[in-house]
């Protein structure tokens, strides 16, 4: 049973890692990669016919999301408010990462995030020094 699932979980892991790594550089790419990873997570949850395991702190996040949706539904303009709640989907990052980033994958993910963050910092410093992008005001 675990052998056929392994390539799917490996793909989802790499999609999740890339999503986390490219977030500072390209938000649309990160959201797309995360979306595909989340779809794989949902597919595997249905296929396994088991309740997804989530960390203990996910329950307060789910309660917060539910209260936010209830508040949006009771607002003056519920349609617009509910549309603005689309960012709550990002809370799915918690169970997706908990499912696909385990064992040796944890350190690989942390290393990739740190390396990509450092590369982004170097690019920023070079832009400041070489191109004079110093207009923070």
C-alpha cells in the first residue's frame, strides 16, 4: 500500500518545499505550488480514508478560521467579506507540511528555506550597492 503512494508523497514534498522556498520571490508561483500540494494532500486523505493528522495547534487555527467566516457572513456586505477570507486557505499549510515534511525532509526543507532566504538577501545587498536602490523613504 505504501509503495504506490511514495512517488505521490515525494512529489508533494518537493512541491511543498518549493512553495515555502519561493514565497519571498514570487507569491503566485508559491501559491500555485502550494495549491497542487494541497490537492495531493486532499487526494491522499480521501484515498487513505483516514482523518488527516494535524498538530495540536491546528485546532485553534480552525476555530479562528470558523469565527472569521461567521463574522464575514454576518457583516454588512457578506459576499465581499467572504471573498476577502480566501487567505484562510493558507491555514491548510499546517496539515500539508505536517503530512509531507517529516523525518529527513524537515532538515532539507529548513536548509532550502535558509539558503533561498540568504540568496535573496545577497541579491538585495547587491541591488543596494551596485544599482543604488536606496530609496526606502
